[in-house]
């Protein structure tokens, strides 16, 4: 059987893309998910705070996922669980997806398009190279979250968390609610990498200290963690001699960043943007290899799942347009990250494919107040995004009206941080 669309991953991105592609008329869609259930990482996120933008409600992760799972089931979109995708092959109009599961064994599935939605994984202790032994009791925050919320295991009693990304902050509160003592959250940067609301609700409300400009320099303990050495760092992130503090603990949780899961993407020779570590995509999340689309955390790490859903609708639309032969391929614009911007998605835009205004997602490099982010073509500022503060932890959503983009024939759109007074 030749599928219209195979979706790699049944997390929020895969589900939203499937639903949209179906609504746009695509048939023979198949979702492949390696886990035992649909919903992706949301299944372990039992706290609330999801869906404020999409549904104007406070939902837990599983509740948010359920809304999309129900739609997939109502539309009878087929999915295979416990099925791992191993490889993608591009043969022009046909793609081959290599996948495996216990019932069907090794499968070669043929499809006209594929949407990549494999999400991301956490950086581990190995990736950041903390000195010390390799005792038990060191977990990534997401692994601890899965153990506690899904598998029913408590991972420790006295905890130090390295990194103040959102998962670390949420786990500081979760461990406390489960009876553990969280002694400190250490963050090497002078600012937190988590959302302000999570610092207030997960640390401040529980009197958990956040040590900015601090890092763990040694993990002590041979069989089980016994403690950590923590030091203050200077502006070059180097530990400052004499600031050493020993904190006894039995558990270290790491919340030190996420990496888009793109081994399959790289093997298929789909172009990757080194700034995002995800595939280069256009306005409808088409990759640079025709027939492959990508959305969600596999493209860039999102702060809120609502934006994942928003982006995945575009990929579903794009795949359906491609199947109808309506997807235009000539991009008018390339996006460029100017001063203060670390990445911009999409990386290129074909205005003819736009049905509505286009949102560009980006992150700033530093903490900024009294600035704006400007979109510039040539010497002209075509749009401005204002905010009281721009933080690296908070993705910037920058909408530009379709009619504004239509005024310019082609070129580069540079996004940059400017002082507030920069005139149009
Ligand atoms: C611990 C944690 C806490 C979070 N808390 C919040 C929050 O409070 N509020 C909020 O809005 N957002 C939160 N998020 C973010 C939100 O969960 C993500 O933005 C969202 O889940 C990303 O969706 P996704 O579909 O791109 O990726 P994922 O949810 O990761 O889904 C990817 C899916 O692909 C599957 N997969 C990967 N590779 C393969 C393969 N080779 N074969 C088959 N299947 C594969 C995976 O099993 C997974 O199900 C949190 C994220 C994490 C990690």
C-alpha cells in the first residue's frame, strides 16, 4: 500500500499535523509511535498550565494530549504503537519508511510524504561532562518525571538540580510535593532558562533556592550520590576559587537543555540548521527535500506546547497541499538572525503558499529590557515586536501580515534586537 502521509511520532506535533492533513483532504495517513501510547512527552507532564493559548483553559499534559488523540480516533486515522522508525529513504515521489515492531517485525512502508515529529531528548551528564564518579542517583529531569508520574517510582529524598530549564523547575516542585527535600537549583547563567511563571510557582512558592551563576563542579559518591560540590562562576562561566560549597544529597537532576531528535533526519540527508539543530523549514514546514515536512520540537525546542500545535497545523496543511500538487517551491525570502537573535524559524518563506499572516518563531541571545525586535528588509523596518522584556527562555512569536510580505518581491528578512527608539 502506498500511504499519502506517514507521520513519525505520535506526540502533540504528530497528532495535530495528522488531524489538519485529514481535514485538508489527505487520506491514507499513518502515525508511527515508538511508545505504548499516543501523546508524546505530555503523558508524563501531569502538572497544569497547558492549553492556555489553544483552548483558553488550564489543562494538564495528558488532558491536552487527549483532545488531539480523541480527534485522531474520531477521524479513524490509523496509528501503530510500540513501533520504532529506524530509517527514511527518499526516492523522489515515493519515500520508504523503515520501521519495526514486535507483531509485524521489520516493515518497509511506502508513502508519498512524511512528516517528521520525533520531538527532542534531554542532554545528559555525559553531554556536559561533570567531574566525579558515576554513581546511581543522577537522572535527567525528564527521566525522573517519567519514573515518578508514569512508572510510580520515587527517585530520591535529598535533591540538587542542575539547570533551571522548565523541566527542572517543574521537577523541583514535583519532588517537593512527593516528600523530597530540594536543596538548591543551580544555574550556570546569570538568569534562569525557565519561564518566569515556573520560577514563581515551582521555586518561590516552596522556598527552594535558585543559585544563579552557580554550577556543580563535582559529584561525590561511588555507588549512590552522596553530595555535590557547587561553585559560583565568573562572567566567562569559569568556577571562582574559594566559592566552593558542599551540599549533601542522594540525587542530582539535570535540566541542562534539549536536543532535537534528528538522527533519522540527518541519515536521510535532509538539510539541518546548525542554529536550531532541526531541519531547515519553510512557511508550511516543508523541509529542503521535497515531500518531507517537519514540526514541533524536532524542528526547534518550543517553550509551550500550544505553539507546537500551531506549527503542526502548518505542516499538515503543507503536506496536503503537496499531495494536491499545489505547494509552490520558489522561496521569496530567507530569514537571517541579526544582532541579539540566536535563531529564526521558518528559515525561508514562499509568500504564494501563505493563506494567512505568518508567525516567525525565534529566541533572543540574552536578557533584554528597553528594546524591540525589528524585522528588516534592506534598510526598511517592516514590522516590530514589543515586549517589556525579552528572555532567552521565552520563545518570541513575531507575526508579520501577509500583505506586508506581499509588498516586497524577495530578499532577506533580518530579525534583530534594536533600541526602542529606532524609527521606522
Ligand atoms: C519534561 C517536560 C515538561 C514540559 N512542561 C510543559 C508545560 O508545562 N507546558 C507546556 O506548554 N509545555 C511543556 N513542555 C513542552 C511540551 O511537552 C512539548 O512542547 C511537546 O510535547 C512537544 O511535542 P512534540 O510532538 O514535538 O514532541 P514529543 O512530545 O516529544 O513527541 C515526540 C514523539 O515522537 C516519538 N518518537 C521519537 N522518535 C521516534 C521514532 N524513531 N519512531 C517512532 N516514534 C518516535 C516519541 O516517542 C514521542 O511520542 C514540557 C516538555 C517536557 C520535556
